[in-house]
């Protein structure tokens, strides 16, 4: 098997770095390019950058920022957030991102992921979705702006995205995002076991042991880490940290 | 002067940045004169095989590359798709490759336990001279791999599940690396430094 991946996940809002809890109440943290340089020096495996405003605002990505980040990053870098056309995705890749992540657009225009995958190769296309517990405590697919998402069972939806051409899946547990409660190992194990493409889990990472557990107990290929790398200490002071490769 | 051949595919800026970081100049160009005047070439590439060949043909680069690489024996490094294009053919497409290297490109088999594409960090091993550090690893993203006819052309191998494939080949002035040095931080820099200094000879 390929080596397991630990992936710092940075959230952008209006071109600044932010962090959220359950994807709400963004707390501004600073310049994303600086964050990338720091992860560079610490030889981070790869990074993910998600623009959490684009989808809501319907704005274009900041291509020159993407270029800058990709130029600084000597590790692979995935960009996602508000991508809604093949041209937009290709432009992001041309700006230097290794992969693009498509989330909300998959509910609106399913064929875009397929077309993109055909043109650039599935290895550059990540199918992303969020999950959240419903009133009965069952995890359902979730999207803040697309109510129809919750009609899907996570495993079914994962298969759908793979069938459409996603080369990797990025799944965020919104209930745990920003909470330090630990990844929902049982949930991610079920998905990764049945899916043939690499699965990256996101949401809740609380320590190194938690990550080790994910790789020991599941077939998950990568752990996306947000709060743990960005914050440290009880006052949530902004601090970037990374562990040397185990 | 190193020329990173621009045929529309690949992380050209990243490669240039990394080469700059290790202290050399590189120019990204599809200009025949630049390719002819450069001392070394890099053929980058991300994407599908046929698209790569179509672009090389469309931009009229096949001939100048043949002259510089095969006739003039200019050192060239193919990266990822660039490496694959140097072979005879690929299962990914229907077009012929450049045919500079006796090898074909094969698809990773569709198996329950094998996640395709091979995406992530992995080790390379082999290497007659110790150019790379002992546990050198690189970032790979590919669904197809190079299968060399001659073992002597293989410089480094990589194991993915139970499949051993060529991660680096070298045939005289022609080198190919399946992984992305420009995305492999300190190991990538080590590799590029070695290529530029001709240490892999």
C-alpha cells in the first residue's frame, strides 16, 4: 500500500485563512501563503485549500493566489470551493493545483465531474461531500445550500461519485469539524472498505493517536487535519505545527 | 540553461520554482530556438497519453525534440506523463509514443485491494550509484506505469501493493521519473540536483 497521508487542510474566506467549527463562525487567521511556506519547511505530505465563500458568493476563485500558493508549495495541493464548470476547474489546475475538489456542483450538474475527469484524468478530480447526522442520529449526506443532499446515503453517494469519475473522495464529517472529538472511525471504515478509490477523511482530528487509529483500523488513504495543526493551547492561539514523518 | 518544454501539460511553474530553489535557471518554452539552445531539457506532463501526443504533434515539437534528444543526445528528463510519452505506446491511449525508450505503458490492474490511481508518497529503491538518500520517497499520481524491456534501463523501482514498476529509467541521455519531483519537497530537490549535475551516470 502507498504510505498513509496526513493533509493539513486550510480554509479560505475572502482570500484570508480562517478556521471554523462545524463549518460555522469563521475565525480569521492570516495569510495563506505564509501557512504554505511553513508546511513546506516542515515537509508536509500535501495540503488542501478550500474556499468556503466561493460556493455561497458565486465568485470566481482567485487564480493568482492559487498560482502563488502552487508555486510556493513543494508538495501536492488540492483546491476546492465553488467550482462549477469544467473550464474553471481546468484553470485552477493550470494555475498549479495538483487536484481539484468538486462538492456542491455535483448536486446541480452531475456531468461536470464526468467531463472533467475525461479531460484531465480522474487522478486530478476529487469528489467531495459532507455528512451530518439527521434527527435520528444517522449520518446522511449534507450540503448547507442543497437540501436534496440529505436524500442520499453516504455509501451510495460515494459510489455515485466514483462511477461519475472521481479519482479520490474527500468526506467531511460536519458534526466533528473543528471540535477535536476525534474522527468517526466506524463511519469512515465502512466507506473506505467498499470504495475502490482513495478516501480522505476530514473532521474532528484530536491527536496523533487518532490518526494512527484511522490508518490501523480502516482503509482510509489520508487524514485531513484542520484545527489540530492550526491551533494550540486553550486560548486557540494561532500556531502551526506538524509532526515529523512517522 | 534548462528548458522546460511547454506543450500545454504539466506543473511547469512548480518545476521551474524548484530548479530556481536549488540554484539554477530554467525557462519554460515551446520555442524551437530555445529548445535547441538549451543545455538540458525537461518534458513535464500531467494528464492523458493521447492528449500529450496530440499536443506535441500540434505544436510541432516532435521533430525538434527528436533532433536534440536522439541525434544531439541532449540530456532530457521526462516527468510523469512526460516519461510515459518517451516510450513506444500506452494502454491509456491509441496513439504511438515517441519511441525513444524500449518500454510500453501499462494500466494498473482493477482489483479489490488495489486503489487506482496510485496516489501518494512511495519509496524508490535500486540505483547503482548512491545518488539519492537511503529512504528516498516521492509523490506519485498515476494509473499507468512504465514497463521496460531491458532491466539495464531501470535505475529505480517502486513497489505498489505487489506490483513492482519502473520509477526511474535512464537510457544514455534520456531519463524518466514517474513521480513528481516538483511535488516531493526535499527528495525532489535532491533528484533534480542529481539530474542537473549528471550524477546518475
